[in-house]
């Protein structure tokens, strides 16, 4: 099975759906980190969730899901990003100890989830929500309900090797929020059918088989699947801007102690090495561009 996102639509029901299945991209994210199983599962769910949500945003751009856990949390930080125009994604998590079990709320205790959309053009958007004890899917359903007024059902699954997501969303019928008059029960009926989906089906069965099993009594229009792949967005330029945001003093201190400043990308493991000349260049680039976002 290849990593992909599959859009579908219930005809005459103002309900849309999206299924994401990930395996290679999830493996790439785990390649440079020996994540404990519970952390890997949460990261996989977050990747599938971000990919499935990305498919619902209208514009091209980058969607990020970032969890900041409390200081004592087993997972103080988790970040996944999906580039909608490229169909690429990456993710990373910081953890302490060896958490073996627990979902979002336990692993990231005391945390919050930020949903950020950076469109290629236009205004950056960010929504922040508290963590639902029932997990990441429930947290995101709450976000769509409260922030977007879009009734949404989300099923997330991850077995440590594969990650999957099913999203169903009720679209405002002709601009309103009332169900379509022709089929007022559609949303509830489709929801009941979707509830019978098992994690194993979502992770292991081909998407068309899953859709047929769940919704063969409905009229479903299925679109072309869209390929997804791991790709890191790091570059020498981005790392240089991180150096600038650290500040001259800190960077020069490292340089004095180590002779070189090494920055390792947490997403892909790439190492960027800066000697004295490179550091001077990186820091002066920022000075030469006042008004850039280097200094916050
Ligand atoms: Zn990278």
C-alpha cells in the first residue's frame, strides 16, 4: 500500500470524507529517532490527522499540528507539518523517560494543541485548543465543532508501523448549517456506518475496500487519490535563521567552545555545520535584512 490521501463525497448529502494511509512517510519519521512505542503511535496519529485535515483546507500552504505538553509531560513537544501543495509531510517529538502507554492527554499532560495554517498567500491562521482526555481525534473534533462550526468525525489509528485517518465532515448546505432537506438523516446515518470501522481495517485494507464495506448503501463519489511522501523542509537558509533567532552571544559562545556550530535537524537528521566564517555570514544575513522574522 502506498501513502496517499483519498477524497470522497456523499452525493446529495453535503458530507465529505477523506481517508489517509501512511507507512513509508511514518517510517521515515521514525528513522532518526528511537521513539518509545506510545510516542511513535501518537506521532503516527498526528501525522495522519494533519494529512487528513490538510485535505480539507482550501488553499495551498502548510498545516502544522503542534502539541506543547507541560514541563513534566512525557512528551513536552510534538510537531507535524504537511505541505498541501507538495503532498509532503514531516514530524518530530521530544520525549523524556520511556512512556510505554497512554494517549495524547496523558503523554502531553497539561498541554495544548495548536493548529496552524500558513497559506502560500494571505494571512497565517492559528487556533489553540486544550487536550481532550479521549485523545487526539476527540481534541480535533472539538476544534472543528467549536472553532470552525463544522461537525466532524475523525477516526485515527496507528499500530507503530502504519498510521491512518478517516475524516467525515458535514458541509454547510447551501451556505447554511442545517442538514440538507432532501436527506436530513444523512449525517447521522453516515456517522453510524463510520463507527463500525476498525483500526485494523483503516490501517491494513485498501481504501476502496474500506469505503465499500462502510458505505456501499450510500452514493459515494470517489476522487483521484493523492500521493503523500515524507519530505523535510529544512535548508541551510532556515538553519541560519534559527542561528539568528538564538542570538549572536549564544552562537559565538558555542563557536568559542566547540570551534564549530552544529545544528541537527530534528525532523530528518541532517546535520548543518557552521564554522566561524559561516556563522559570521549567517548572522550578518539577518542584519542585512531588517524587518525579517529573524529576531522575535
Ligand atoms: Zn530536516
